C-alpha cells in the first residue's frame, strides 16, 4: 500500500511538473513571437527609410543639381575653349 502511494505521488508530481513546464514553454513561445513581430515591424520601417534615403541620395547626386550648385553657390563656370589644354600621353 505504501509503495503505491509513493508511485502515485511521484506520478502526480511528474504530471504537475509537466503542466508547469508546458505553461512556461507556451508563455516563452508567446513572448518570443511578440518580440519577433516587433522586430519584423522595425525591419519593415527601416526598409522604408532605406528606400527613402536611396531616393534622396539619387536626387542629391543628380548631374543637373550638381551643376546648379556648382554654378550658383561656388561660382564655377565651364572653361573657355582657349583655356582648355589637352595633354597627350
């Protein structure tokens, strides 16, 4: 009789331990899933920002804009034909 009570007690402890482990595993799964979703949203926002930055870079690097800034802000002009010197190799 005493041995069966010990076995039942051990089985009960194992069942309770297993149930607690299951609850913990599901909680951890949910926590990690929410963290993953947060990181996916952050990745999407960063991808959008990256696309905007690439567009901005292409706008700033446009040849016409560079020419406008060079002439307007820096006072640069194209050299006159007589000022051009060609150096042969």
